[in-house]
C-alpha cells in the first residue's frame, strides 16, 4: 500500500497544515524536485510527491522529525554584499586604557564571518585616521548591501550627539576634531546607500563638563546632518549619561578620564566575547531571528529581578497596588 493509503486520516490532515518552509526542507531531505506555489496547499503537494516516490509512513515520519529539528532561515532578500566594520579603541594615550574592545572586535569578527560577512577591523586609531579609513570603505561598499558597524571604546554624549573618542583624545578641552560623531558616521555610510545599516555603540554616554570642554559644545551648532537610504537600526550598550563597563568590571569609571589598575593575570580571565554586551550579542547571532528581535533579546533585562525590585519598592502600597 502507498503512503497516502497507509497514513491515518489524522496524520494526513496534519500534513496538509505544514507550511511551505517546512515542506521545502522535507523535499530537500527526500531529494525531491517539488515546486510549491500559493495556489495549492504545500502539504498536499508534498505528500503526493512523497507518495509517487514510494516513501513509507515510517520514512515520512523520519523526514518530518528531521525537518522539525533543522534550523532554517527564510531568505526574502539577498543583499549585494554583507560588510561588518568593527572598530575597537583601547590603547588610549591620555584617557584610561581599556581591556575588552579589541577582544570584542575579534569575537564579533569570528561570528559574523560565519554568517557570510566581509570583515573589516579597525583598531586603535585617532579620529582623523578613522574618518579617513571609514570614508574610503563606504565609497567601496556596493549599493544595497548590509552594513554592520560596531564601535567599542571611550565615548561621550552632549546635546544628544554621541561621540566616539579617538586614541589621542585629551582628558579635557576636548574638541570636535578629537571625536567621530554618530552624525558624521551615518552621513558617510549613506554614500553607499545600504539596504540595511546596523550601528552599535558600546561605549560610555557621559555628558562632558561644559566648563572644561567649551570648544566641543560650541561646535555642536555645526554638527553634521545625515540621511539613510534604507533601514537603519541604532543600538547603544548603555543608557544616556551612563558609563559602560566590562565583564571583569575593572573599568567602572564614571568619568571618561577615570583610572584603574589591571592586575597581573586579569587579562587571562577575560572570557570570549569579553564585555557583557558583546558576549550577549555573540551568543545570539546564530539564532533564527530578525534583526529587531535579536537586538531586543540582547537589550532585555532580567524580568524576575526587575519584578522583585518593583514588588519591594511598592510594598507599602500593597493594599492598593498589585504587581505580578
């Protein structure tokens, strides 16, 4: 008896509900050349093809189990190219030296390379050299590409403008020439008209003291305008006016010129992924998620901890307030 004759009615009805993605996986596993279209139920087309090829009920169930355990990524659009630009500044001349930016870039590079990205790593550059290198890169990236841009290092924020600090940035009297602003970066990347641009800034967003940094505040009136050709996603590892910190928590400065001491053996304890943010990002890059959902999971906090804190602070209102 054929597959359709031996398959139970209940199992056949379930087969008719299989979506097209799962049916395509099963057809590939069964080495069938099946064309699915919207005019027919994909499950019905698949079952008839399996029946004609002589598959048994047992073989069909094995194919179904394998397909359900197979990770699939639906491709609705194929970009011209995928380029990841990873920037890490840690060996600062005047600001406190950092430990994890270079390691973060290397960890991300490995994961993104596995996803088919062209990798460009820029490490320990002053602002003028970094701008020059980025301008060259963006003029060589083809239109309609995916651009993933990551920066780890010292940073600050003023007048709602995020600034990446170059390697030779001073501790005070900082000027706009000591920085690469988010606005400038987005203006430059728009040259290649990316289909998707993801910019992640893993840095402090401390507001600079206006009294000791008057020049950069004065320059904010001429900060660059920018437009993005396609989709743009901006992510920050910290909230506004917050300091970033690393996995070892040896650089918990609340000012951009804070000091710390890396003890002997500390660098050997750094885990792959280094910083908390990049560690979370690397562990989720291979998940079958759209970019928005992936970034939401990275930024998501511990719900249980937040819930308990809210219960604690609202305890005195327990007769009129419910938290669950």
